[in-house]
């Protein structure tokens, strides 16, 4: 069988914190334990949210924790033409419509009410939405088990290209993850809810579904996901081994306390014992 591949796909909105290190480590271990490749993709399409220096800081942080990647780093900003072609393809298949609703109109709707569903031609400043019919999407998550979702009831017609012209996350990530090269997407459980929409895009474009595994996310003592918004502390680059031990413990790895003088040695021990079955059922809480 061909060699598979995993990937870590951070948005360059700030430095890595313990939560993003956990996701990166889980994905890295899963790939390395299988002898797969592991790629880093920078999800930098949402330019207003990008922070100067964040990509360099993320890459330096991965490197200093021994999470070395294969091949060149990929940048979504370099692939806009590919996403535009996918959008044109979806349009040709009748899967999209043009939406001129203002943010104010749709902001209060939990699920988009479908005002513009009949719009087949663009208007100035319109977004492009995926037409979500009553289809169910199902998949077997490697960690969370079987999932079944009727997108019309959970998400509705979701945005593929925003009014400001920016390609939205479900389209870009589906095109990249569905291109056939990535075989396993191991990422945080907060993204479980966005998977069915990505699978719908993958299926409609006739792309290849990777397997998905959504791992626990690190939360703070208030139960909130560690993130820039919740003021998560950046990783201290002077203690990579201690950071990795915390993360391995949170992943239920028997190697968390293994003797190791370097990150690389500790990761080697963790690779040898990696199993999705060790993951805890509940989200680990970051030390305060
Ligand atoms: N770029 C997304 C984020 O940082 C993650 C994308 C993904 O893993 O699918 O939240």
C-alpha cells in the first residue's frame, strides 16, 4: 500500500500554546507510528486574522519540540487559484448559489434561512454558499465513533467564499484534505462539528475522503478551549521536554514519564506506544 500522510494545519493567528501542541503531537505520533508522512500546512487565507511573525513562531516551536515535518511547508494563500477552480466546478454542478444577505440579516439566524437560494448569478459584494439539501453525511471518526449529520438541520447552506472574496475554511480545507495525499486528519474535537460540511464538499467535488480522528482539546480551568481568545499562554520554548511530557500525559501516552534527554527521544518512546485507545474521554485541563 502507498504511504499515507497526516497533517497539522494551524492558522497563523498567534504562537502555539499547549492546546495546539497537543493537536500537533497527536497528529505527528499517529503519522509516525504508521510510518506515514507528516505535513505542515499554514491556513493563512483569513488575512485579517493573520498575525505578523506567527508562522515563523509556529514553525520554530514545532521544530524545537522535535515535531519535524516532511517536505516544504504548504501555504493556503499560494493555492487560491485551486480553490477558485473548485468553486467553479461546484457552481457548474449546481451546488452553490450567490448570497447578498448582509451580516446583520443572517447574524441572528442559527441556520441560514435560504433567502438567496434562487440566486444563480453573482451580485456585487455577494458571498457564495453551498446548497445543502436534506442529505445526511455520515462517517466513522477514529476517536469519536460513527457520526451521522443532516447538515440542513445543523449548519444549513454554509459559506464557501465570503463577501470580502476570501475563500472560507470548509472549501479550502476540503480541497486540500481531499486531494488524495492526506489519508488521516487528526485534529482537535472542536472541529468535529465542521467535518460533515467538509465531507459534503469533498463528495460533491468527487475528491477522496481522508479518515478523521478528533482528539480531546486542552481546556482552561473555566472549561474553555485554550486559544488566543481565551488568552492561552504561548509555549515556553526553553522547556520543550516538559511541555511534551504535559501533552503526552494529556493524550494518555504511557511514555509521558519515560526517561528521555531530548524531545526526539521522548517522541520516539511515545511513537512506539501510540494508540488512539489511550486518549482520555474528557478534555484535559491545562495547569494554571
Ligand atoms: N486552521 C484550523 C485551525 O487552526 C485548523 C484546520 C484543521 O485542522 O482542519 O483551527
